[in-house]
C-alpha cells in the first residue's frame, strides 16, 4: 500500500511539474516520473519476498532479481537523459521562452513579482 | 550454416555501436570518419539484404544472447518482417548519411558516430524480442538523435529540440511503465512467451499502455502535433534520417505487438483502425495548409503513418501484405522528398513555398526526382506508391470496410493536391528577383557559421549574389523566356546534393516496376505476422 501511494504521489508531482513552463521544472518532473516508474517495476516483481536470490538454494523467499536489473538499467538511462536535458536547459538560452525572467517588469510591478510567475 | 548466421545477428547492433565509439575518439580525421561511417552503413544494408534472402522462405533466425537457455536470455530474432524493415532502414540511413557528407554536415566531428549509434539502436529495436530490451534500444536510438538535432540545428533555435526531447522522454517513460505492468501481470517480458497473452484483459490493458506510448513516437492522431514542429527545427537531412528511422521503428513495434500479443484481436484492431483513419485524414489536410515545403512533407508523413497502420488494423493476409509494402515504399519516397527539400533549403536558404520559385527550368535532375517521388507518394503508376496503395485499397475493400477504402482514395487525391501546390509554387512559378539574394545569404551563413536568427551584412549578400549571377552560365536547353530575372544565370543546386534524393526516387521506380518482388517480400513478412508459431518456436524452442 505504501508503495502504491508513493508511486501515486511521485507520478502526480511529476506530471504537475512537467506541465510547468520552465525547463528546470520539466527536468525535475521527469526525474520524479522515472522514480515513479522505477517503483512500479519493483512493485511488479512483488515486494513480499526479500531474501537474496541464488544464495543457499532456498528460493521460496528469494526476491525476484529481474525487476531489480530492469530498474538498475532504467536508472542509468534516466541519469544519462537527465544530463542531456540539463544541457538543453543551459545552452541556447537566448531563444528559451520557457523562462519568464527575460520579460521586463510592467508598470507598477516589481521584479520580484515577475519572477514569481 | 544457419546456426552460424544466427550467431552473427548481434553484430547488427554491436558493430555500429563499436565503430561509432571508435570514430568518436579518432582525432580530426574527416575523410576516414566519413568513409568508415558510410562503409558500415552499407555493410549493414548488405547484411540486411542477406537476411531478407535467407528469411524469404519463412525461416526464422534466432540467437539467445550469451547462449542462455531460451526464455531467460535476451533473444535476437530476424524473421521476414524484421529483415525487410531492417534493410529499408539501413538504406535510408546510408543515403541520408551520404547526403550529410555531400552537404558538409558530416564534417562536424561527432556526426558519423551519432548516425552509427542511431543505426545500431534501430537494428536492436527491430531485432530484439524482449520488451525491456526494446525500451533500452529505443533509448539508444534517441540519445544520438538529441545530439544530431542540436549540433546540426541551423537556427539558433532550440525550442524544437526541447520539444522533441521532452515528448520522446515522456513516451519512453510511459512505455517503461507499460513494460513494468506487463511484467506484473505475466511475469515475463519476452515477446515469444507473451504470444497470445492479449486474451487476458489485464495483460491487454498493460500492453495497450505500451502501444499508447509507441503511438506518441509514431505520431498517430491525436498525439501527432509534436512531430511537425520538432522536425522542422532540425537540419533537413536529419529530418530525412529521422523520418525513415524513428517513426517507422515505432510503427514496426505496433505491427509486432499487435500480431504477437494481440494476435489481431478484434476490438483492439478496430481501435487502431479508427485512429489510423483519423491520422491519415488529419495529416493529409494539415499538409494543405502549410507554407513551407518541410512541414508539408511532415504532415504527409503523418498521413502515411495512418496508411501503414490500416494494414495491421485489417489483420488479413492481404492487409498485412499491403501495409508492409506501403511501409517500405513510404520510407523510400519520404526519404527522397525530404532530401529534395534538404537540397533546396541548403542551397536557397529557405523552404518557403512563396519565396523559392522557378526550379523547373534550372534544376532538371531535381525536378525529375521530385516528379517521381511526388507522383509515387500520391500513388500513381508506375511507381511504388501505386503498387502499395492499390494493394491497400484492395485489402480494405476485400475486408468489407468500404469506408476506409474510399477514404484511402480520397486522401491520396488530397496528397496529390498538396504535391501539386509545391510543384506550382516552387518548381513552376516565376523566379523572384530576391531568390538570388536568399541563396547568397545562405552561402554566407554556411561559410561563416552564422545562425538563422542573426543578421548578415546586406551589402555582402548583394555582392555575393551578383558574383553568382556572373559566374554561372544558364543550363543547356533552358528556354529563353522572361520568367527569370537573371536569364537562368546564378545559383544552382550542386549535383552531389541531388544524387541521394535521385537514388531513392530511382528505387521507388524500381519497386514500382518490380512490384511483384515487393509484394512477395511483404507477403512473406505478413504471413510471419499472421502465424507467429514459427517465431515463438525459434525464440523459446519447441
């Protein structure tokens, strides 16, 4: 149950962030989404059995190693892509219309208010 | 003998990845990089054609990676379908890379590596029979694509690249979630072990999550919107490369999953049929409204995805044959058209229909390639489009879905209309006085590496344009009419930029005259999809 709840919360937060304008927020949202999916895969293997597999010959309580291998691979890929995304956020800023800071403050509006948007 | 060839299957993935990695660390060897790059792609094409020949009698080649027992190992499988698509992707990749060499884009140090890694990922995605492994190969395909998008982007504009990355990333994450769900229900992600598992509702829904993610990548209506914008921001040659590889791999996966897991199960195929019909209509009409050549072609491509998916939605022997034949035809013709657009954009610095005109009298070769490819796309004989479309219409009529058959014909007419628009405005039309200036500006930008959103000195452009008009004599046989302000003097598209497009157009003619061969290969591929027992037996043993 706690696993299902955390997947739900992570996915909701991830979707919310991905729908925001800023590239950084999208990246963070994507990170949360991958975490949600990783937990989903772990849950797919069943979390009741937790003993080490391939040790001692008794496999009745052994954890399923396959989803863990999946998640390990997925984490590496997600990490690589997060770096690529971060590069996208850092380079080519002059045409980035996803960040609001380039907009000059309107009359009677402080710079802080503009930033808060 | 067969066992030996089976053991070579992983080479389709391993060799490009390895060579790509080696090329990356080679210091400043343009020539060597380009030769090795095109050489490996051609070798891949050769290997794929060999696979097509071997599998054309229904043989299924399978190799368990690491020689683990079947069902545990990651299997690589080549049947008639995957071999045929592998050959077509290798062809498009080789020709697009040839264009990149000709246009000088391949001079950037990492391009050859990126293209090879991309080709390796595509081969892996086509050959693997393991859903998680498929996810990995899709990512292997995507990572070099991000690099290609950014490095070769001619505008300083990264918005399209960001869109591409974000959309594809979300689709991949969704696909991974689908794979996780399938594992939760079935306890395996091996495609062969999942054969026929679509009868179970839970598995069917989990698989549908995967299919939804793949539909985003294939740009199926209603999730097609990202494609035209993202590809329009890329360099034209990259767009040609991607259009032949990425969306077609996604369509391939739809075919594979529909046949193996769903086994053509009624309601799911009806859903695909409806989406495919909408895709082909929406794509064709959206293309009519565009003002640049590349978006026109992009929407034609989306429309083509609809055509291909109709084949799998019918799931009759004739339907699958027609769909697969259409897929091969579409890859070749779309590649040709996009490379034509690339040559125009590269030389004239713009793909706007209202700014470039009068290509017909100046560029006989390019015009010939365009006429062939455009008519083939619309489906006129004797080109490959006619064979594929005729088979598809026949298949839908045969399955008593007359509405779809009618739709296919009408949409083909609309496709012809949008091609005629390009013809009328870009090729026929009176040449404007400022075309020469545009071309001169494009040359200056390329020479100095200036992005499209920075300004160029107007005097320099005018001087360059005047020089070009002095330097080039009119082509032989150009009529002395007054629809050209420079009397046919000035910029012309270099022949090396036209040749790749012409190659693909010629292949389209060949596939049209040799329609028998194309349909025979597609029929073999279709029967491999219709009866998956050979596939299953090859992967997990009898």
